[in-house]
C-alpha cells in the first residue's frame, strides 16, 4: 500500500488514524530476539511445550503506536520526542488490537501532541498515553510492502501433532535393537510423553549398558533378550503378528535388515500395497506440513509402485486431518516430455486420480518444484490447477531426488522431519541419529495418529493451512 505523510500545516486538532493488529506467537519470538527480553512469561513455549498463557510484553504493545505514527499520522519522516503509557490490561496470542492516535494539540517548532490508545476486541482499554512527535518536514509517499519478510525458525505444526495425541492410549511399539544412545533415548523419550509403550527387542546386556551410559531407568520397561539384528527384527515382526505390538520402531540396525522381515511373503507384515516411506516435514514459513515421498525405500519406482507411494502418502495426510490433500507429482518440468519418463508417470498418476484409482486426494502433475509449492511461480508459468502452488504432498521421481529434497529442507530450510514407513499392517517408525528430539517425538505422534485413523477412521487433528 502506498501511503502519503501529513506535514505540520496539514494536520488539525481531532485528526485521527488507526490500525488493527492480531498478536501472534511469532510476534513474541521476534520481540524477544530484537529486545533481548527473554522473560519466560512472554514466550509461547517453555521447556519445549507450547503454552496458552503467554503474555505479550507491554512494550511490544506500546510499539504498535509507532506503526500508526510512522506510517499514517503524521507518517513517514515523523520523529518521537516523548511517549507516556499506562498499561491497563494484558494481551495474549490471538488477541485482536485496535491501535489509534488522535491529534490533541499543535505545539511550536513543528511539534504535535497526540493521544494514543490501544483497545482489545471487546473495546476494553489495553493501554493509553500521550505522544509528542516532530512532524515531517517534506512530503513522502511510502510503499509499505517493500519491507523484507522475516522467517521465524519454529515448528508449530509438530507442536499440534503432539497435542493431538493427548488422550490416546500409548502405542505398543516393538523397538528393534535399541542398542545405541539415540535409539534408546528416543524410545524412552516418546514413552515419557505417553506416545508409545516400548517393548525393547535386542541384546538385554547391551541395552542395559546404554541405559546406564545415558542415565536412563529401565524399571517397568519390557525387554526381550534377542542377540543379533536379524533375530531381533524377526522377533519384533512376530510380536506384531501375534497382536502384542501395534507398531515397529527402528533402532541401531540397518533399515534393510528390518524391512527384510517385514516384507517376507511368509511370516511378514505385507499387505496388498507396496511399502513406502513418507517424510512429514515442518518447514518454517509454510502454512502447513509438507509430505515428501518416497525418499528412503523405493530406489527407482515404476508407475505401479508410484500408485502405492501416492496412496500411502494421501492416507497419512488424511490421518493428520488434511481434507482432500493436494498431491504434486514432481519432475524437472511441468509439461509432459517423452524424453523425461517421470513426466509421463506424473501425468498417468493425475489421470488415475481423476478416474478414482487413487482415492482421497487431488493429484496433479507433472509439476516442477517451484510451481508445486509457490503460487506466484505457478501463475507466472500459466498453470491452472487446484494443486499448483498449494501442494500438501510432493511425490518425487526417485529416491535420489527425494533424499536430496528432504535433506535440503532440513539442513538449508531448517525444517524438522518425521519419518514413517507405510504399506505394512502396522506403521513403522524410522528415525535417524541426526533427528532432533522433536522430530523423534513427531514420528511417534504421526504413527499413533495414523494407527488411530487406520483402526477406526478417527481424525484427532486438523493440519490444513493453519492461521498462525
């Protein structure tokens, strides 16, 4: 918006201006970083847990007055001389504020005195005071859309995932070979948060040694003493088949060693669907979680495999409350090119979705990465699609592309990534040693939410593009 300032001679007593502003969690984080005020009363998260009672700092509230003075009345070129405040009520995340200034008096030497007031949604006075400013001395027209945007590195979507699991029974989970610090600590952390009830399957002596090293208490935790990765994986799969476990969690063994027993024709956990992996990613700045598949299991999937990969990803999105998830099938370009096989697969998947062969989502492709997730890029290229610019799910052409995309999002865009393998009779939690605590917890939360949806169609959360 283009705004024009008001010079001293253009103002008169009684002139008024106002703005409306909603307090967000990001506002509190940005103010804490800019001011250095780290008072926990003002932070929306404490000890990794979201809080609903965080109070906006009074000076953040007061600073909103400067937005009216500096942008509207008098506008660009205004300089503060003094400001008084009386703070009457407190502001919390989600509160809508009306910030107003009124010219009270014109003083000598270009000085203007204004009444300043901030009210809440119901008209309750939050703060009031008086400002004295030096009015602009020359006309300025200001484009207030030219400011660079700020990106706050936080993961509110995963916070909502964890919150949604409250009230669910812990998922009985066979943890396979938890014989290193990260895998054992991750399982016990998820247990402490009530997400899983771990059954530790591996060498009991090795597990006890790791527990001692990290200072963990294994009292009350079931341990099945099995030596060797292969035997432990077979035992864990057997627990699921016997109805004694509702999920699997990978520990300190190679993924192939675990999945070998999962996909066996006799004694495995196969279904009619191909096994595939999904990354559910909480990317700072995105309004929704982003699901990427397949970046860990299927190396060079053909069209038949991609159908199952796509359906598995849609099912996860549905379990997370994403209504009619939008699926972008990626390639290097957004037009069908016979020399690029992934574009042909993408077009086929889109048509199969139209015909009901892939259910529950809207599939479109081929799409390049830019026009799959960015509305401006899609419009620039003239792509008219329900998915383009709005993709909730990205289906990659092969494992190499998916793995690079996922790691770029984590290590360049500061995303958190939760991982799950689907297509077996139970969800399989695949975590990495590089995962943060929140990513490990989110993987377990997604498994619990997926299992609840799988068992009875229960959706406990809504992760559509959320207003933050």
